[in-house]
């Protein structure tokens, strides 16, 4: 390791004094002008991680659904998964090291992680459409090259596409071809084969309006468009030609504000969806005949998909074990529908995609979606082999069901939640089942719910257990929640500290909203004031 060269290059990407950042589930995110040194250092870290794992590592420059002036970076591990927790700590240490200490910290990481510095390294890089992304991407490349790593710059990609590329490269092409053309061909072929199985595929199922959040999703969906145009007509809105990235549009805006994005003219019962800024989230929605807005979020997406998969498994008579993974934020109605109607087991994890992904790996078929629309389906290797075998051996209707499952495996991006892939899966299922968007929405009725937040002096005084659904400390808070919940039908509430700021997040649901609202605020106000709440400033995030 040439520490003199690293020191010299690092001076060209100097760290601002006093800036401290934390690598979390989303990697690093902040204002773009503060990230040059972080990008350079993540290029260095990616090389070390590549050497340690003897694999290709990905670096994605994006801030997802954040405003256009922000940016961020995250590393992608060998099978397209998120960076290992121990390396998240290394990333934080390296990013926050003062300029004079940075080479020493880099050496410390290589020693702690037992990195063979003689090993070759290969890094692939992708970026979103933000004005700052190209320059910041070059800073990553500077970090890779000063440590003599090899790299391939894919340029503009969605985040899930970069995850896909990393997975392909580290499975010697078994998962697919590590090119945009390979990605489009794999997904479109599976989509075409699936939709061919529909008894009828009338025009009402074949047209979709897509809000692309003025982001990378527009460019990449346009590339996919000519592969799928015979089966699905997509109309791209907020495609980046006019508006700002994520401004008054995109999946996060639609979910948070419970209304259509700017620039989306909707007719009654017309099917529409929104991607977020880096196209790893998707939500659907429509207006009913009375002009009321209906959101179909990640809970209902998971329900549609898992119900479909369960039906196919029943058809072929195979007892592969299927599980749905949710967080505490999943609406109680979705959990009840899955467990009681579809007889699909549901498991709850802590908030954060990495927790859901990890839990989903425990099943033959693991379905996970966060309510915000980020999710996918994972198939175990044994399940994939068995399904492919059945698709050859079975006959008639059973063989058709097995073939459909085989195509579903190829249609999902198993490396990460992927708005384009998930959209194609949803459109195929609606076509195959002959469902309208209203019929999908009517599978169950969401319980009215609220998400609130209150600022406190120190969020760390609150600790939780049971996937963040039960408060451990301070004493008395969980008892107060229990007492309140007993008074309302189908009610549930939990309190959890934010992972990044001195804020306590509150979720509450019940079969009626009005009296529940007053009670939950009163309970939290009384109990959180004792924790040094600063004015108890509530912000209502969601109303149904």
C-alpha cells in the first residue's frame, strides 16, 4: 500500500474540519458539497473489501428519495446484498478520520479485517441522475485507482441494477449477464413468458402510468420499454425533462402525502404507480369514481405477490415453505389477511431493509416488503432447483403452474428491491388473475393509522425489544401503551427511537381514528414529557 500516494491524492479530496457522518442502512447521505472526501475514501474501502472477499464490490452514488441537492454513497457486497455490519463500522471510521490520520486508519482496517493487500481487486460503480453524481463518481474512481484496484464504471444505473450487476459478476454469469442489455433481456423474457399464460389479456390490463420521480427510473424504464411493448404500454411522467428530482413526485412523496404526484392527471380507476429517485421503491394508486385517492403500498404489494405464489404452490402440490417478512409498521389488516385468509406465516423484524432481507433468506420462498414499497422475493437454491425440475417433469395444469413459478424466479431481482422488476411482477399477476386495481385494493381494508414524531432531549433513554414493538425502558411507558390499547378495538401502538436523530417515532392504529388520535397524543405527551421532550412537537405523517 503506497501511503505517500494515498496521502497526496487524499489532499485533493480533503475532509472538511469537524464533519462527522454515520454509515447506516442507506450508506452515507448529506449535502452533495460535503461528500467529495467520503467518495474518495469509499473508493479506497471498496478495494480493501474486494481484496478481502476476493470478489467484485459495488459502489453506488445516490441519495435515493432525498432532495436533488443531497447525495450519498453505499457499498454493495458480493451477492448484491448490503455491506456487512462490521464493514459499516470501518466505513464510518474511515470517512470521519481527520486528514492526517486517514492513511493510518486505512492500514488499521486492512489489519483488523485481515486483508491480503497482494490480492487483486475489482470494483463496479453506478450513479443516479443528480447534477453532483458524475463528479462524485470520479472521486470514487480516484480512490479505487490510487490503491491499484481495477474498475468498471457503468455510469447511469438504478440502485437495484448495480446490485444485480455485482451479483451477476460474482456468480460467473449464472444469475445473468452483467450488462443493461442482460438485465432487460432476463426480466422481459420472464415477463413475456408469464403474461402468455393469461386466459385473457384485455387492453384494460395493459396500460400503466408511471411517475419516475424525475430520476434514473425514467431512463432505465425507457430502455426496458421496447422489450415489453407487446405486453405492456407504459406512459412515463416526471421523466426528468422538466421537474426537479423527487420534488412533489416519487414514491416517498405519494406515500407521505397520500396524494398523486405533480404532473399526474388521473382518470377514475386508472392504474398508476410511482418509483422513487433511484428506482428501488414502488407504490401503486388510483382515484375512485368519486375522486377519492387510494394508495396501494408495500403491504398490499406483498399480499398480492405472496397470495399468488401460495396459489401456485398449492396447484403443483409442493410444500415449499413460504414466509412473509414485515416490520412493525405493516398495517395490522395485512398481517391478519395473510395469516388468517391466505394461511401464509408472517414474521416481524426490526426496521431496515437489511433485517428483512436477512430474515427472508431463512425460507424456501421469502417475501419481504416495507410499507414504503421497497422489497422483493428471495428463493433458496434448493427451491429454485426443485421448481425447475418440476417444470420439466409435471404435466398439464401442474406443469403450467411450475413454469409460471420458474418465470417468477427470473422476474424478481433477488439482489435488492427493484421498482422496475416489482412493477413487471405486479402487472403480470394482475393480468394472470384478471384483477383490476380496485379488486386488488379490496383484498382487505387498511386500519386507520397515524405516524407521529416528537423531539426529545435524548432518544437513547428509550430501548425496545420484540422487533421494536415493545418498550423495555423507561419503566412505565409500555404499561401506559398497553392500558391505552385495551380500550380500542383492533388497536396497536408502539414507540421507538429514531436511528439518526433525537426523535421518538410513534405508530398507532385502531378501527376508528377520532378518539384514538386524542388518546395516543395524550398518552405520549404525558409519558414523553418526563423524558425531556422539547415542546412535544408532533408532525402527522400519514392519514388513511
